[in-house]
C-alpha cells in the first residue's frame, strides 16, 4: 500500500435518523459540549461545496461537536429546527439554538464559530474564577 495517502478521520458526525440526533444532542448537553450543525442537501450545490469547509473547520475546534444533517434524509430534524434553506449552520449549546447562519459564506461561518467558541471559553473561565 505504499504511495497511498492515508484517509483522514472525519470529526463531523453524520446524523442519519431522528434517534441519532436526539442521542448526540443529549450527550452534548449532558457534557456541556457546544454543537455546530451543518444542515445540507445533496441536490444543493452550495451545501455540497461547504462540506469540505465544514470538515476543515471541525479539525480546528476539538472541543466542539460537529454534526451534519441531510434534510432530505432526516426530514424530522430539519422541521424541528425550522430549517428552510440550505446550507444552514446552527450553533447550539445546552440543546438550544444560540446562532443561525443561512448561506454558503465560509468567512462569516468561520467568524461566527470563532466568536461562539470565544464566548463559551470566556464564560467558562469566568465561572471557574468565582469562589463557591
């Protein structure tokens, strides 16, 4: 197998059912882990183009959970989260939406995720500094 590139392991979890959505959101909520979700559709060219960007940014933030949901395959999740256009990026904490970005805009998506992480880290640092 010499000469073959090693396949990179994805940090993005592909949601394939409402049950898997519920499982991962509950796990993230229980562990106070922020979540970034890419709502996509195979027929939507901008969504498909954003897949590699989403994989790349997931490598930058190891303390976040990255989920990908194809709204045609898991319609119930898209409906529950009020997703009306693709791609949509949802930032969640504690099982609730914190921010939503609609459209294929890598620069703005990167900025929003960075701001989201910065706010979370600042809040965690402040809460750990408060004596009980």
